[in-house]
C-alpha cells in the first residue's frame, strides 16, 4: 500500500488536531535515519484543478488503515460519511478502522463493547449497519489544549502508542518498550551526528585558515617578485 493510514476528519473543527496527530504518528518509535510512514491527509494533497473525489477514492484504496477523528461535526459531514462508506464497502477493511474520539460521545457497553447508538453522537448512523462494535477506539477528547497534542504529554503519547501499535500490528506494551529503546538510540545517533558535524566544521575552519594563509603568502611572494623586477 502507498499509505499506512488515511485520516478522515471534519476540516472546520479538527484540522489542527489532525495535523498534530499525523506528525506524532510519523515520529513515534521511528529510527532517526528512517523516513516517516506515509499518512494521507487530504489538506496536504489538494492541488488546483485536481479532482478531490477521485483523489480520495484512490487514497482510500491505497491505504492500510483508516483513522476516523470522531466528533458530532464529523458524523454529520457528507465528505466524512462518504469516506467511511467507501472504506466499509469492503468488509475486510472494517477491522482496520481506528476511531479516535475528539469531541462528543461514543457510548459503549463495558463488557461487549457494543455501541449504544441512542447515546452516541460522534459516529455517523451509516456505521450502525456494519459496525456493531468499535474495532479500535482511542479517546482523545481530553486533549483539547493544543499544548497537550504532542508526544511530550504522557497521556497523548499513550494514545499515539495504541494507534501506531495497531498500524504496525504489534502489541501496545511491546511497542512502548521499543519506543523507549529507540528514543535512546536516536539521542545517541543525534549526539554522534552533532559531534561529527562539529569536527567537520572545525576541520573546515582550519582548512580555510590554511588556504587563506597560503593565498596571502602567494600574494606576498608575487609582490616581492614584482618589486624585484621593477628595481631591475
């Protein structure tokens, strides 16, 4: 697949959160040298003259997972509902739907995780026929403040861990341990890179100094030679 995940959201209310979540997913437990995972968020790919419906259709077909940023606004958005309808039209993909609650309510039965639709306003009604249970549900509704929407916040980091674990197909506890190890490796690699860069800057400065002295010496010798010729 071209994209590891497709983020479906209501632009007017969740655009900034969608961007921060995308960045967090890309950065989480990633080796410093490895390119980030490809995540489709339509605001990045909008181009003048491009057919948005066709672009959405192709991106959905080329995505491993769909991350739905659930809210009452999103549940009523024709664009979001259409994206969810296209995704759930393929039964095998329903299990790869990740629901991230940003606002509103998703009422679940604690034991069966069955959705109480009468008390739920963050999911579109069209999902009722195909999704009696939420495949993966991450509650991010408490991260309202923008300063909490990054990996420095431990609760937000835990939510991102659950999402990335599902995308990578690993246990969340195992991934959390991998992230700690990878973070330490990234710090060592970054420090090594900074050290190597500092050495290169010093060597370049020394080389530049030597070159300047050699240039000055050559100019001096040229003036001496010219003076001797004129005296002769």
